């Protein structure tokens, strides 16, 4: 059975903190890892390219207190059709 992870890269905030941006998905299937990138990481000011694997988020749940980013606001979905 394969295990899915989010591939994330760090970005600096204006206040000096760090947030993590999802740039792809990784699957681990019996020790063989497949990486699928939706975007490529940008080197930091020292020329390093960093990408970490995190447990995937479910729905609009806030990000963990691990500093993986700011919580998303849930979308206001109105299923009523005006006509």
C-alpha cells in the first residue's frame, strides 16, 4: 500500500518567519518513492533548494502548529442557484 505526502518548500514572510507552500505530491510504495511536482522550488538567498515531505492536509483543516503555514479560511459555498 502506498503512502501519500505533500511536497512543500519554505518561503520567508515579511516579518522574518517562514511558511510552507505545497509544490507537489510524493508516494512511497514499499521503499520506492515517486515525486510529482506541480511547481519547482526556487533557490533561497544562499542558493539552496529545499523541499520537505509533510502529512497531507485534509479539507480546509488549519495547518499544524509546526509552522507549515497559515490557516486557510473555509470557502463560503452557497449551493443555491439564483434561477
